[in-house]
């Protein structure tokens, strides 16, 4: 038995690869990770297709994907793997004919987001999923745009060891809302200018609030420019950070901003920030339109649901004034325990996929 994990990027961009490699290692199953080295760096323990990413034109982007596709087909033919695990809809669509010919019912598809190419390849995408043995999704909200004929396994965007550690500690001495000012922080990739601009507009130059943007992304500079042009006095930009710095960076945070634009690319998403909110016991803010996140917050009550951005100031103040620590912490723990249950089902499903003849 040997397995290939096909990942069209550098390993460092994907913490969820580890969810699979841990199971493979615990089961003593040999595997290779076949990556696309887009960043031009050296990464150990993988078979790399070395070509820097070129995003200047659609043609250059597609050209890179097709070259990586050919590289994958060549390497899998050489090694003759028993099963393959494919990450991303884009790569799955490009490999669909190959997978159905060589690995029908012996491949797994891992889906972490909606791809803009899906509407152009509807029949190929459906064929890809119908031929898969197992399909893992990072949010149940994705079922809205996935074929109804298949069953899906939930694979949360968080390392289970962090959940287990948190549930064992059950810290109860945390002090909430330490100052008169409410600190509302956005952490991770800064990539949703439309939403972040509306968020900043509602809280800017209001002494009751202070905003931190912690991270880096394509809309960071435009957001900085907007803040300068509007003389925003209550905002700070921290820049890139290491994953292990998250807890210290959020030590004084009162709310984590998870507001995102209402579009098909956010269709059914469950943000990494949602898990961070429950894990670190920091209330979060989600949109009413993001149905899956709204559903979670409605059930476990560890955050605020906003219909319109204009509601933000009043809703944040009301939440602070009516905050009940015991109810909030209980909600976070109930959610984390549910994630732990889901992970056990995910682990069982992967082990069955690997051992099934």
C-alpha cells in the first residue's frame, strides 16, 4: 500500500495536510506529497514541481496548472500508487479524466473552498466527485453547491491537538473586556477589501473602539491607503506573524472580526477565525448572510450576528454590557467538543478509505 497526496502549492501554505499525514503515519502507510513549488523554496519530504507562480494573466496561471498536472501524471505512473488524495477543486477538475481512468473509486477529494472555475466545468466537476471514493469538506455549508448524490465527510480547519489541549485546560480565570475601549481585531489573510472597508467605516474615529489588522494579504495596502485618506485614528496594522504568535497577539482582543463579503466565493465557508474565537475564548462577529457561520453562532452563542454593518457599534456595546462569562465559555466548549466528535468521524473515514480494497 502506498498513497500520493497531490497538493498544488508549497507545503507551508497548508496546515491541513498534516491531518492526513498523521493518520498515514499512525497506520504505517508509506506516502509521498507531490507539490507545486510556487515560492521557489526548498521543502523537505516532498516531490516538487519547481516553477514560480505567474499570476500576470489567466493564460500564465492556467499554463502553470497544466504543467503541474502533467508532472503529477508522470510521477504517479512512475510510482504506481494504490490510492491518491487530491487537494482543491481546480486540481481535481484538471485531473478528472486521469483519476477516473486510473484511480476510479480509489481517490479522495479534499475541498476547502469554492473555486471560480466550477461553473465552467460543471459536468467534469460532477464526474470527478461521482468517481471519488471519499469527499472531505471543511464546511457543511458547501453542500449547497455540491452534488446531492454523494455523501460528504466534514474535516474542520483546525489541528485536533489544539482542541484537545484547550478542552483539558478549561481555563476559567480569563478577564473579559479589560478596558473601556473595545478592541476589535482582524487576524489572518487581509483579502476582503469590500467587507473590511465597511467594517472600518462604521468604527473609525470612535473612541469607544480600536481596530487591529494582524496579518498580510492583497488588500492590506488599499486598506491602509483608505485609512490614511480618512485620517482614521483608531486603527493599527501589525503585518505578518507566525502561527504560534496568535494567542499573544490576541491577548487583549475583545472581538474577532469574521465579517466577509456576501458572494459565491464565500458560499458556505467556515473561517479559521471562527475556530480561533472558540479556542481562545474571544467573541466573534459574523454576517447574517454567511449561513453556516450564522448557524454555528446561533447554536453555540459565542459571538454576534450582524445584519448590516451599520449595526456594528451598538451591537458591540450591547454585547459587552450584557455579557455572561459562564454562558459564553460553555458555548465555546460545546462547539469544541462537537469539532472533536467530527474529527473522530473524519479519522475513521480516512482509515477506512486507506484500508478498503
